[in-house]
C-alpha cells in the first residue's frame, strides 16, 4: 500500500514547539486519530464549525453508506397544479353571471402587477384595463389587431380595439355585464402580453 505523507501544523499542542511540522502516515491512521487531528484544526468541536464531517468509527462499521435512504413503500405522486398556481395566461375564461359583483379596486391593483403594460382606469361606468402600443405604421397597427383577435378568439372574451393616429393601437378590457372588471379581463390581458410585437415596433434611428 502506498503511503501518502502530508504536513500539518499544530500550534495548539502543548508538547510541540511551533512552527513544527509533522508527517502523518494515513496508512496507519485510525478514524479516532483523524477525528482528534480534525479537532485540533477546527478548534474543539468534533463536528467542526461548518461543512461535512468525517464519519465516526461506529458509523463506518455499521455500513451506513451502503444502505438505501428512504422507504421502498413510499408512494410517489405527480401533482397537477391547481388554477391558483397557474399563470394568468394559462387559465381559461369562464362564463360570468350578471349577478356577480365586479372586482374591487384593491383586488384589481394586485392583479395589475401580473400583467405588463396595462393600466387601471376608474371611470363612471366601472373599472377598466387599458393598454397602448406605438407601432411603425398603419399596416403594423392592423397586423397587431389581427394578432390580438387570433389570441382572444378561443377565450370568447374580446377587448375593445381602436386604431388611432395611424400608428397607435389602444385596447380596453372590462366585463360590461357586471359593470366592471372580472378575472376574465386579466386572463385575456395576460394572453395579449404574450403576443410578439417587436417586429411591429418603430425602428430605432442609428446616428453615425
């Protein structure tokens, strides 16, 4: 068996005059002596101040490393996330009863953080969501309206879309049947957020 020689410095040992180096032969070093040396190096605690520790002799003899951790009878389940765990864009719109109260302003402001670029309008006929896009030209505005329609078609809940100033699109969302906002408005807003618009945006000028 090959012998590995390492040098250790033990300034706290009373019988040694530091800085004195000692050679340690790991071929004859027992687990108890390793723990003792490690105590001198770390400052008193057999477990060390932090990090992993060396196994104790009793642990080595028990063959703990060869045992499987866990129970073979453990039941493993794949949990399907519920609606609250899904992002707004992954949720589906549901029918809204006219008897349902509109969303409160506090709840709407909390959900507003989950959609990008939308702002809250507090008008006489209730709360609304509004978003504006500045586009390259009229053709890009028409293209964006078509993309929004394709995304919202399957949801059955459509925003009011306006093409303004030849290169600006304005979208407004609210649930008219309850006179305010519902969860459907935020779901559709989140779906619209995922539409690619970078190719429709005005080109940046590069000055030489």
